[in-house]
């Protein structure tokens, strides 16, 4: 049976659906169609554009309407002429095997008499824009006193466009017993007012995530080496000359440093953090509000209360410790219905945090590239040119004009423009002339979970772990640590082989997934504990090529091929920054002190 048949659609509609090539109902169709077919009810459906709303109300409408009667039985209100025509065409397509069904479109900018004639011939369904509909009612060219169904399509848009009065007036000409079906992408106050006023106990359906307002924020990340963070920040600012942004850092110190460097480099920036006096903070906020500061560099705590509209960009100079904090940060932009961009400057070692955030915010990040020097120079040039064009002329200059003319005499217009632009643009050009590309290529593994070794299908699996004697382990205590962490039984971990700075151990393959999952983002004392499937099933048996190098290496790296590779990935940015970041451990002790932040 066809999936649309299951929803209860009859023969003629199924045929049309097949002709249109629809294979499966969309979510809003799946939810709305059975309700609308089976019940005489009001309905509020929240779904974004492009989710198939037209068919969600169109199919039930066609099936319920009596095509033998010429009375107007349904009115669909839609915000624009284009949508009105689009809906009309879709419904005509859906109803192509439904004999005798007439759909008429009523919209402004076309002959009202032609439209009136079409209605007179008998239109069971009218699709209209509110303005023209009101017009036709005033001139008694339509009769909607007997309609049984009224659809308010894109209700939020209609109200945005100021059709509230028209809609209420149109509805006052319709019978009380009709069913009203309201479709909208969002549910602002005005829409719920309409729903309360004109609908009776509507069934509510929501498709996808409920509108949260943060839909206006686009999330982007820029993969750069950790040591290039600041350069990347500057380029992002240069590529957005009109930026009005909050730049988030993790610590007060970084906040202060980044702000100072920006100021030194000629940006209008300011720092906001807890080490400033209340007075200083007030001053900074005042400058920010009045746009004297374009880039406010802030800690999470200090920025908590910021309620400045029109922030164009939130820049995550560093990612926060907690995923939730990201939501608060990005919420500083995209306010009051404006759109905004939340950018993350991220080293490869933290790319998985982006994936964790995506799960929480239920939105995908766009992987973007730091603009190249040429792109930035172009943007700046255009910006400068339009700034010159839009600059109000200072009349005081008239006084000096003869002298200026003297100096500039003999230079033609084109040359003069070139020179003028060069004055301002020289700084940029010189800076970017030899600037290197900051972008880091994202590895395939970055997109997926990082599991270098292949997982066998049966038997034992040998793992590598980046702790060893140097961390105070022997085979017994490492085994205990793994058992405690994983809640393993007595004999689940075996063949434990502890080396100086790393170790190997085995488990049954049944534990592999859980084990890798647990250690995917496992941090202890501010340091990542990394477990991977060993590329060498007898790893630790003394046959590894790279062994000699281990002794000379400090820190937590060194060891076999497999691990070398992954540590390089992880530490591509600022070498071992994660390992050293003491402030992020917040008292976590080695045993039982795990912090699963992402
Ligand atoms: P909305 O009103 O929610 O913005 P539309 O009703 O205009 O969305 O549908 C968007 C597009 O998807 C249209 O071209 C429509 O023909 C098509 N469409 C609708 N339902 C389906 C379906 N079940 N399968 C495939 N395409 C569909
Ligand atoms: Mg639509």
C-alpha cells in the first residue's frame, strides 16, 4: 500500500500524488492529514517553509469538499501574490483527477472583474491575499458566508505584513462553525492572539524543533592552528568592516590580552571582565552601546547581562568549557528578529566539540574558510570606496579648497582616486601582502568519531592508552583505573602492559564500543586520556619501530606509530595546550575525577 493511502487519501488524490512523484509524506503531512481527514477540528501547525504544508492542508481540503456543489466551501489566505498563485497551482495539480473542483486565485495587481467572473462560475476553493479579498468582500464580489474551512497559511508572515485588520475583518464574514487551520513557521504573540480569538480548542502539531528565536543565528567554524587564533580573529574582523561583535575568551587574562592587542593593532576594541572595577565596566559598556567599541572582548561571566541588540557577530575566540555556555554566547546575536552569525575559531584538536554543540543546539555548523588576503583587500577596498561616497561633506573644507586645489593640480580624477584610496589602504595592503593562509584542512576523521584502528568483529581487542609509569601507573593500578572507570568485572581487562609514557591492554570486542565511547572525550586533570585500538595486535611486545624515541620526549607524547599520528592530529594547534591547561581541571582528581564536558 502506498504511504499516502495509509494516511487515508482516496483514489483520485493517490493518482495525483503518483503523478507528482511524491513517494513519502513529509512530517507535517503525516501528522496533519489524518487529523484533518478524520476530525472536524481547528488546527495549529508549526512548520518551517519547504516542509510541504500546502499538501498538508490541500489534500484533506480536496477530499472533504463537495465538488458537485458550486458553493464556495474553503478560503485559503496567504500573504503574497506569489504564494497565492503557487498554492493555487499546487492545489490544481493535486485535484487534477477530482472532477468538477474549481480553485480560484484572488490577489492584487490583476483585474478584479476577471477574478470576480471566475468566482461566479463556481469556486469551491478560493486562495486569496488578505488585501484583495477584503476588496472583493466590500464590493460583494465573493460570498464566503457558507465556507466550512478556512486556512491561514504563513500566518506569521501575514501578520508581519500588517494584515491583522484585514484578516479579522474577513473572518467576521465567515460562519462560526467552520474549521480553521493555521499554518505558520513561527508562533509570535500576534499569531497566538489570532489563534485564541478565532479558533476553538485547536489541535497543535509541531514539526522539527520548536522555534526558539535562535533560528536567526548562523553557526560557523573556522579551523585554524591554535597559535594562529589571534591572526584569524583579525582577519575575520577585517573581512567584516562593519562588525559589531562580542568576542568570547575563556579567561580574564586572555580577554585582557586579546583586547589590548586589538587596540594596539588599530581596532576599536574593549575588554569586559571581572577584574575591572564596576566603573570601568560601565564605561566599556557605554562605549559598546554607542558603537565606539566595535569588538567587545569578554568573559562569559562578565557578558552574561549584555542586552545589546544589533550585535552582528559573536566570535568564540576559544570554545567554552561547557556546551551550554555556547548557547548563551550565541544568543548575544540574532536578537529582536535580526539575523546574526556565531563564529568559532577552533583548532583541530577541538573539532569534536563542534559536533557535541551541534547535538545540543540541533543545528549544523557551516565549515568556513578564513578569508584570503586578496578577499580581505577587496572587501576593504569596496568598503572604503562606499565610505567615501557616503561621507557627508564638511563645509569647513571649502575654505581650504583653493590651497588643496593648488597642491593637487595636474592630477586627473582617476589618479586622484587611486592616490586617495592608497592613503587609507596602504596599511591593509602592506599587512596582507605576504600574509599566509591560516586555514587548516579538516581530516575525514574530524567529521566522524576518531577511531584510527579497525574494530575487529570477534575475539580480543588490544588498545593503546596514553598513560604509563610516568603517570604513576603499574599494570595493577592501570587495570583498577580501567575497571573503575568502565565498571568492568574482575577479568574484563587483561594483558596490561605498562610502558614509560603509555600502555597497552586487552578486552573482549564486546567492550570496544563502550570503551572508545568513554574515552572519546575523557579529560583528567585537564588532560585528555586517549584510548585507541592498537594498530599492532601484539603492541607493547617490544617490536615497535619507534620505541627509542620515547625516552627523549617530554610530556605525554611519544610511542608507537599509531599514537604518534593521533597526537599530532590532536596537538596540531598550540602544542599540548589541552594537557597543560590546569585551570580546566577544577580539582578533578585522577581517579573518579573525570569531567565529561563535551
Ligand atoms: P511549504 O508550504 O511548507 O513551504 P510547499 O507545500 O510549498 O512547502 O512544498 C515545498 C515543495 O515540496 C513543493 O515543490 C512541493 O511540490 C514539494 N512536496 C510537498 N510534499 C512533498 C512530498 N511528500 N514529497 C516530495 N515533494 C513534496
Ligand atoms: Mg507554503
